[in-house]
């Protein structure tokens, strides 16, 4: 396997890790206005992700850094073309991060309600726009022969991209609801469990729609079909375990779902990294967008050395904070 193909796969794995870990963060905060009936319940919901949410975002930074180093032309075209959308995501993430710290600085109801809104909206915008961005990579955006994006913000809002955006939004809501049932107790867990079953069915319906439409969009269908079947089985399995109140197994199934859904998108995209809607000859591929072989070799050596340490630390942190969050000894 060539190194540029290897790094294309690794970037896909990094995005899958980000969507799985940060996905339930987004879901929990989007669901907080609906499940957090009292201040104590809202505080519990925040505490379920409090120790890990910032570490989960590192996966996005790593994926972006890997894209920049391994595929600089992909990075340049995508980040310049998606500039406004990425700016909206950045602003949302900034307000979301600040809200975690600021909502408890004052006890006023209005103060906390405003920051709770920032937490929810700051999670909703990335959940939607990341899905739209992935849809645009596959559906195609205006790219000329110089690898330059020549469209505008509305060029990114194609029907297929909006559908994948809805998929990201609905699945993260379901993922967050499953995580809440895994980390809470009592009435809060019961309400999250009921809601998760509806959101799971909605995720399955939207995913089915994305798969059907994708057959009219993607060039590479065989490997994508394999991943799509695995993703469907994993999502159905997650729903089964969630209905049986086996929340840990449902989360594991969601991990498989996330990995295989991202795998389906990347398999359908390969050997392209971005598709041009103007002329297929303008497509960016793993060959035309990649760095030099020497750069990829150095990156591979560093990754093999450092990645096990990073993974070990993150697994350890989740093990330390593995218990359910109750209303006892909460700090407001």
C-alpha cells in the first residue's frame, strides 16, 4: 500500500474517532434543553461529558493537522472553499467552550439559561455542518483546473450535502441519548432511554435515504456497499441493545456504526479526496493532493511512535471517569 493511500485511510480513522467521541458530546448538549428539566439535571448532563469533551476535540485538530501535512492541496482547497462554513463552526465551538466555564460563574437563572443556549447551539451547528461538509466532498463542489474553489457559500448547500448534514445531526442526537442512558440514573435516564429509541429509528431512516441517494452520486460503489451494509447492521444492533437497556453494548455498536459510516464515505470517495462539479478532470486525488513520499514517511514514523501513548492516555481517562453521574455532591 502506498503511503498516500495509507494516510487517506488514517485521516478517515481520525475523523471516525472524532465523530464517535465528540458526537455524543454534541448530542448530550443538544438534548439538554429537552431532558434537563431542572438545574440539577442540567448540571448532571454537563458533568457526564465534563472530564472528556475537550480531549475529544483533539481528534479534530489531529485530523486537520494530518490533512495539512499529508495532503496540503486538499487542505488548501477545502479550507479556502469551505471558509465561511468552517468559520461558523469555529465560532460555535468557541462559544460552546466558553459556556462550559462561564455558566457557573453566576447563580442567576437568566445567566445560566443564556450559556445553556450557547452550549446547545454551539453543538448543533458543528453537528450539522460537519455532515454537510462530508456530503460536499463526495457530491462535488466547483473546483477549477488550478485546484481552486470557485463557488460561494451557497454552492455548499446541495440537496445531497444537506441530507448528509441531517444524518450527522440526527445520529449525534441518538448517540448522545445513548450516552446519557449509560451515564445517568433515575428519571433522567428513563427519559433519555425513551427518546433514544425514537432518535435511533430516525437515524436509521435518514441513513437509508443517504445510502440510496449515494448510489447516484458516488463513483466507487463496491467497497462503499460493504461498509454501508456493515453500518446498517451495526446501527440496527445498537437499537436492539438500547431497547434491551444494554447501554454499554449499544455504545459499542455506535462505535462500529460511526467507523463504518465514515468508511463508506471514504471508500466511495477514493481515489479522490475532493470531487469537482465542473469537470471530473479537476478532481483532487490521493496522488495529486499529497505531500512528498519523504514527508509521508516521516509522518508515519512519528505517528507509530506517539499514537499509542495518546490512545493509552485517553483510554485511561475514560476508565477513571467510567461511573454514572448522580445528583450527589454536584458543584454549581
